[in-house]
């Protein structure tokens, strides 16, 4: 059976540079404000938290205004039987001009229908990527998760 990684694309009436910068540097404004570390250069590591959920990413690749690759180094998803299910998966962000707009594609390699979190994680990406990031790019105000961890 072919694996079907999560994939989605949005087109936003903004520049490639603004789209790229929002994914690269403004993660706290569209995904979660509970973020530690840096997300700007290859080798940087950052952790995002949603309550008890925590995911540590490392930036593997950064090709300005074209592509970003985040690899999940460690994950803790407490509602799952396999709490580290995201560990080893990767997020690939691709940016392409589309007339006067920017086309942004997100592929979460390893987020496939066979894994436990697939349905809930797809709902999450559909919200944070297609709605919150979109709103940040069009209205300069995303809809990040506001649940803080109790560290």
C-alpha cells in the first residue's frame, strides 16, 4: 500500500518573502505562542507545546523563499497509545509564486492514514495551516492555540 502523507496547499495574495517569513519566524503567531528556541536557520531547534503535548523540531533545510524542512526530533502526544508517534516525521514547506500571490504547500511526511493520530492531526493541520496561517498572511492576525503547558 502506498503511504499517503498529509499534504495541503494554500494560495495567498501576498509576497513569497512574507509567506516564507511567516512560516520561518512567526510560528508563535499562527500555531502556538508556547514556543521555545529558534526557527530561523539550518540546525536551529525549537519546541512547540499545546498543554501537555510537546514536539521538538530541528531545521534540516532552509532555501530562502523556496523551501523549509523541519524534522521531528522528539515528540510527546499524551492522548495517543504511541506517544512519540511524530518522532522521525518531517514537515516540508514549499513556496512558489502564483501570479501576484504565493502558493504554500505543506507535506507532513510520515503523517499517514495508518497511524493513530492521523484523523486528529489532519484536522489540526487543516486548521492551523489552511485557516490560521492563511489569516496571519491576509489579516496579519493568526489564530494560534492558546493552551499553555504546565511546566
